[in-house]
């Protein structure tokens, strides 16, 4: 009987291979998992953060890129649409921190790295579009990056601790700037282990962790067959800490392109 069930399962998998990847994955999910992912589809974003190096007078600095580009380096981060904002982990404010290209200039006081532009795209559709931001908001490197956009998005959970929700991990099987993204999700109940202060919830390492682009922790509310989700926190992985959930109500790198030549940005 077990053998027959296994063969039927394998046959079903083979029949699904002609379907799009996201449809195949969803067909193998439980109804609850599929409902969570569908509810989140339009709220998941990729943000592109460019930074330049600035030197000269504080009131009129000169900006420098490299390789004749209008940016010194470019990085991509996971973001979620929450309460009319795109929210990303704090490291999106300082992409140069782990950038080897910046090492040559890291200890030169007269050269300052500055985020020069931010663009965003939905994971499920669309192209990158510019997002406005203020330099003052980029100075507090302990808080999440928050960018105002149109639309409401998810609500933010207000509870201090919650172990009844879902973790949704986003995997990218293509470059984040590809015209057509190849992506997949993993959705599971993590039962996070919170520290004494409730500021961090440890979770197990996701499968295929090296391909995880980002993730979030949500609490589902189901009323009369409809699901609504509240966002509790973002998934993070730090050396010495491991995988954990960073609450949204708390303060809290891709490989760079190589170049060894600073080039002035035109029209400045």
C-alpha cells in the first residue's frame, strides 16, 4: 500500500513538470500555506540601492562612481510593503559596510559613502521604479529602512511575541535585476525561540539557505474564509547569531562588481 502511494505521488510530480515553477510549488502546498503565499504575493519587493563616494566641501561635495558608472556600487535587498511603506533590514542603509570595493577608501576621512538612489520592483511583476528618500532617514543605522510608497500593504503586528505565525522565505534562482525573475517560496511554522527581551526570535536554518534572498514572519487571521496577515518581523542571518526574526517594532551581501578606478560622475 505504501509503495502504491509512493508511485502515485511520483506520477503526480511528473505530471506537474510542464506547469510554471510557481504553480508547481503551490500545487504541493497545504491549503493554508497556499493561502498565505497568495495573500503575500503583491507585498514582496526587491529594492536596488546605489551608493557613491563623496569628497570635497560639505556644502558642495563631488560624487564619484567607478567604471564610468553613476554609482560606486549597487546592491539588492528584500523589502516588504507594510503600512504604506517599503521596509527592509537596516543593512540596506549602509551597503558599503561589507563591500570589498570600499576597503581602499574605508579609512580615508575625506571620502564619505552616501546612498545616491533607491529603486524598487515587485517580485511577482513589474520593473524597477525610483523611490524617494531623505538622507536624514539614512543616518540612523539601527532602525529598519522605511520608504514611503502608494498603497497600504500589510498591517504591522503590535504584539511583542508571537509563535503562532508563518515564516515565508523568498528564493531567487535568477539575478535580482533579471527581466523575468525566477523565484520560489518556502512557507513553514517556525516556532521561534525568543530571547529574554523578546527582541529576537531564533529559527532553524532554512533549506538551500545560500539561495534565500529574504524572508518575513507573519501572523494570519482567518475570518469567514478570508485571510488577512499582519507582519511581525523580517528574517535575518548574522554570523555568530544564525537565522532569526527581527521584530518590526524594534530598532534593530551580494557580490559586488569589481573595479579599481574611481571615475567622476558627469554633470556634477
